C-alpha cells in the first residue's frame, strides 16, 4: 500500500507566524491561561477546532462569486436546498447561520420545564440550548465509550438499554426527541454504527418519540461505517449517509464541519407543523427562510461542500491523517482515546497527568503546555468544559478529562502533523513538570470560552 496523499494541490497559501517560548509564556499568562483568549496570529498550529476552519476548494470559491443575494427565493437557496435534500431526504430544510442556531430554534420550541432529552452525548452547545430552555439533557453512550484505553469500532453508540430505562422513568410524553450525535464529538469523535441507529429508531418507534441526528460530521461517520460495519463495504458513502438519515425524523447540522465551509448550518425535518413553527422563529431570530442568517454565497459554498465531502479519496485521506497522528502518539506511549476519532485526537489527561486531580484541571494544564512548547492551540474537554458543582460548591467532574487536537479539514500537511506529534511527545516526556491550575473567573454558562486561571505551584 502506498502513502495516502492529500487529494488536492495547494493554490493559495496563508503564512503562519513563529513566536519564541518566552513570548508564548507572556501571551498565555495575559490570556489567563485560556488559549481561547489568545490571538489566532500568535498560534502556530491551530487545533482548537475543526469547525469553520476548513480550506474551501476552488469550486467553492467559484460558487462564492455565483452567490445570488436576493432576499427571498435566491437561486443559491435552491441549490443549497437540493444538496441537503439529496443527502438527508428531509422534507424541509431551514438554513441557519451555524449549528447552534438550529439547536436554539428546535429546543426553544420543543424544550421547556419538565421536558427531558437524551442522546449518546450532547455536544456542549446542544446541552446549553436544552438547559437554556429549562429542560434537561441526559447522555447514554455505551460503556466502552467511557473508557479511553478500550478499543471498539463504534464507541459513539447509544446504550439502548439505558435509553429505554430512561424513557420509562421520565415518560415518553415528556421526551420531545432523542438525538444521536454523529460522530460523537464530546466522546472522542467516535462513530455510531448503522445497527445502533436502527436500534434507537426501533425504540423511538415503540415509544413514538422522534429521532434527530446532530449531523455535523455525518460523512466521517458514514466512512467509518463503510470501513468497519459488515454489509457496507461496497456501498458508497453517499448511500450510507442517505440510509443513516432515512432513520431520522430530523437533523441539526453545523455546516462548519462536514460541509467544508467557514460559516453555516441548517435544521432539516419532516414534521410540517414543527417546520412551520421553526420557520416562524427563524424569521424573528435568523432571517427569511430562504437565507436564514447566511448570504447567498454561503449557501452556494455549502451546496458545493456537501458534494465534495462524500468523496471517498477525501475521506480516506481525512480519516487516515487523524489516525496517523494517533499512531505516532501511541507509539511514544502517550495516552489517547483509542482508536483515533474522525476529526480529532483526544489526549487522555487522567492517564497523562495522574498526579493532578480534576479540581486542578489536568487537561487544561496540558493545553497550556502544548502552547508553550510548540505554539499549538488545543481545547480542554473535561472539568473546565463540563464540570458542575454540588450543593456545597465542590466540583463534580465529568467522566473523562480530555485534550482535543481537532484537525481542520484540508488545512495542514503531513509535516505539520509530524511537528504536532513531536510537541505532544515532548510535553509528555516532561509531564512531571506540569502544574495544576486554579479557576479564577467563570461565566455562568459555557464557561470554558472565557474562563481565566492561575498557575498553581509546580509540583
Ligand atoms: N454539534 C456538534 C457535535 C458540534 O461539534 C458542534 C460544534 C455543534 C453542534 C454546534 O455547531 O459551532 O456551528 O454552532 N462544534 C465545534 C467544535 C464548535 O469545536 O467541536 P456550531
């Protein structure tokens, strides 16, 4: 087997700025040890997110010029609408400016006090929108999905037994929908199998609860199904994606991931009455139903991106390039969620820094050190992002303490990734020198974006 190469040539480049370790130490301190607050130009390799950071293709840029900016009924909307319907088969497609805007609309209408939602794992904005409406969200990922060191093909699957127990406990009438996040971002970018989607669908049928997909990374999920699930090896990724959506009643999507664009999203659904209510809210918050907070050119780029994302040469390269980084880290003994996910490598901070307790944010400590060591920006997915407090003010940590190295689509080459591996391994090799952190400021909701920290004494 020959090297799997980037399936594109580079036509336009963007320089990156080099800083010294001393400069980075000052910059990080000024940012309250929260890399979200560092200027992007002071970052060498930005692995904060794979969201909105894709490089668009020449065809997408050409589409930008074709954008029809009519307020109502623009040509670009109809291209977008057709591209989304081709993949999802949904009756109504509502454009939104990004994924969380679709979530906000959906959960404002379906949520409220006394309602409960379940997912394999809700992403943080999804959970926040649920909680903001007054409802509660519950995660039921399969047990193996909670153990970073255990390998399994579909660690994003829903625990269907736990789901059914939950439905019986809360009452189906109080559960407006069940969601599957594909791939499961907060659980390591791990895929959900077709069989699991079917099983969840059956439960939803039994209890008459709609099933929604959080479809941000649907193409990566479909590719994993093709590679790992029996019976799908000879199907195209498009066919697999179409089958995945065929089991759902609706979907929210951040086009900033698997539609290869810098902004955009949508809500797609089959229920006419709900669609009407969503559109009415859309008009108040996002815009007219044929643009929904986007410019015509954005819709054009999404339509083209949805064509490109199901290309199997692209997906082979995409999944392999993440796996490549994972393999290098595993070979050096760095603990990560295994197997590597679709869009990111997740360092397992509990095993990386067993000496730092959750109250001192071990994953945040690694995030800070990656920046100092090599100018790499990563994100904490642990007690900073998902920690709660009990009634006495003590931290209730989430099950995992992770550092996500999200790989932007079509942006970095193999040598960038080699460099990332070198930096992570360097930090791992001197892990005994990493300090814990004290949280000194936090916002009441989604605190990780703006939190500030102070370094505790070196151990
Ligand atoms: N659902 C999932 C699974 C996501 O990963 C995201 C965004 C959203 C919904 C919300 O979409 O950002 O367009 O509003 N994830 C980004 C990330 C922010 O870095 O993982 P959005």
